[in-house]
C-alpha cells in the first residue's frame, strides 16, 4: 500500500520576509517585498525594481562555517541553505552525526541559474589569465547541483540528493519528486524546494524581452498586478522555499507537528504544440495537468476550495483562469477562492513554486486565504469567469480544506500539487 505523505517542516527566504514566522505574518498582513534597486537604474534597465531577500550579514554565520563563507557569492545557494536548514530544524530533525548519514533522508532542491555572480567573476579572471586565482569553491558555487550538494552535506543526508531544473515549475516539481520517493517506500523523509539567484545578470534577459513593468519604478509596491486589467508584466524576484515531506508513519512515530498532507499531483508538458511555445502554455496541457492532479489525489474537482495559481501579472492571467475553470468544471460563485502571491514578492523564477508552495501550505495550516494586492481593477475576462468575492483583496479568515497549487514554466512545462488540511485521521 502506498504511504501517505505529510509536511512536517517549512523554511523560506523570500523578498518580503526571511524565516517562517516572519513570512507568515508578512503574508497575512499583505507586506510587499518589491523595492527600487539603484543598481538596475545605473545599468540602464527599463524595469528598475525587483524582489530579493534582505539578509543581515551577521546572520550567515548561523548557517555556514567560516570556510564555506569564504568568497561565497552564489546568492541562490545562500537562500537555499537558509530555507532548507530552517525547514529541517522546523521538522525537529537533527543533523546526522559525523560517523553516519541519514540513510532514510534525502534532498530534492532545484535551481534555474546558480552562482551567476561567481560565474561572472570567474570568467573575468580566466580572461585575464588568472586561472590559478579562481579559488577552490568556484565549481561548487556554479554547478547546477551546488545547492543540493551544500544541503546534503550540511544535514548529512544519505538518501537521494539531487537538483531538478524546470524553469518556473522547478519548486512545485521538487515537491512531487520528493512525494513520489516517499510514496514508493524509497525514503522516509525528503527535504524539497528550490532557489533562484538574484541580481542583474539573472534579470537582464527578461528586461531585454520587455516583459517586465517599466512604469512603476517610482512606486514599486504597485508594480506586480496579477489578474489586473492594468497588469504590464511580472516583477523579477529571487529567494528560496523549502518543505520537509515525511511518511505519516514516520511523523507519527516521532511525534512531529504536521502542517498539511500532500494528496498527490501531476507533471506534464504541452510539447510546444497547439499554441504552446518556449514562453507560452499549451492550454490543453495545462488543463490535463490539473485534471490528472485531481485524479491522482483521489478527490473530486468540487472538493477543491482554494487555488493558488501561477498568475504572473501578464496577458496570460486570463487564459490561466479559463484553464482552471475548464479543468475543474467550475465558474462564477462555484469557482474556488483563488490568489496569486506574486503581488507580494514578484515572480521568483525557479524559486517561485517552492516559496508559493510554502505560502499555500500556510494557508491550509493557519486557516487563511491570503489576499490579492493590486488587482482592484480585475481583468474583465477574469471577472466574467470568477465571482469577485472569490478573489479576495485582503486576507480572509477562511480555512481551505483542500488547495490546488500550480506552476507553469518556460519550455511549456506544467506542475500541479494538491494539499489537504490534516486533522489527525
């Protein structure tokens, strides 16, 4: 019989708060993490705002040794290690002793681009003929699996330790990868999540594509406008989110607190066919992914009472709502509560899915539906599909029992996971 999987630990390093307690409060209060970035103005960016975690320098010593901190420039690794280590501690799990790893504990922690600042520095040194001055951490900071390698070693995980990479779908995909490993009996607990570097070398390509908002540089908190008629592009963000997934048997044996249960989910691709492309989703594939996730979770579509969408504040938001409506067979007042967290901290790219999964689980655990900032002028096509009362502007004291969270990424890739409130049954 397949094992049931629950969530016993959470960690986050987000633009609007670092640490799960501060993040819970920031989300409930509608705190924004989007700020003006002077460096982007100096470099001639059209969009001069972004969301990046604010981390005090003296805090890093609690997560890294002095040797690890030496010349550490990979912001994604910093965010990922902080979020992952916090989630592990939040679950009540100890680091493995020096003489043996946690054989039943593993890591699936994704990234998109990693160590871009370090790569830039290394390339300049190579071009100057200073290869011998690169230092011993260049490889670990710039290899795609650097974040999972750091976490696996810090925590002492002896099960699968790997990094996935599927653009904006990465974090949600990592949850489903860890879930499958536990369900199949190959692990008892898995640290899952994802991270994204911050800075101009990461965000420049999107600015060049002109898909970032350019008229809110003086008013950054108003710039990210998911589901709004005046949405003009996504605000780039960065950070990391982390969750500890665990078999229900293991969690109960340890007496661990349980945030929520993972019922299942689905992954697929639109094959960049039938309207899908490198940057746009195939609507049939999106709908199939949602339908399959619901089926795999063993629930009926009407059982879902909240949806956290991908909803990036672009022209595709209305299409996404249409896809949810078709997949669930619900519209108007029958549509679940729906929100997007990108109004709080922008689009955190490869970290988006994991940070948003953490916030989604908090909604289920705390009995809240977080609001949707900056969509007071709801897009008319969305208004025709969803009762406005189901798109709250402020946080609601409403406890969703079952929540669907989806992420859709460049390359026409899709992920949807279903979370359920855990009542001890």
